[in-house]
C-alpha cells in the first residue's frame, strides 16, 4: 500500500466481495490478469484502513453498528529478503 514501509509485504485475501461490473469490463476487454488488476486498481474495495490487529474486532463491530460494511482483507508482516511485496491468496 502507498505509504507502507517497503519491507512490509501485503497479504491480501480475495474474500469474494464481488467486483463491480465496470472493473470486470476493463479486465475482460483488456485481457488483464487478476494479479495485474489488483496491482493497478483497488477493484472496488474502496477505503483501506491499516490498524493494529488487537483493534480489529472493535472496529468491525463499530463499522457494522453504523451501517458500514467492513471486512478484514489482509495483513501486514515483515518481508523476508527476496520475498514478494504483495501476496494474493485465493485469486
């Protein structure tokens, strides 16, 4: 993610939120791989918050209590030398 230290890889889980039709259209017409779509576009995810793991459940509860949809879509962890910067799982 922009602003994240380069030594921390993203671990993004494709959690089946669905992809907006215009995003799917771009992928289909442009013959763009799923990995490239996630690298280039946010694929309709919207805003992403990076918070301490121990605050996750409270934030999810508060967001859902006011009618927002909130999901855990990944983790940030220390990256080993030579490892991928972002790892997509389930894509």
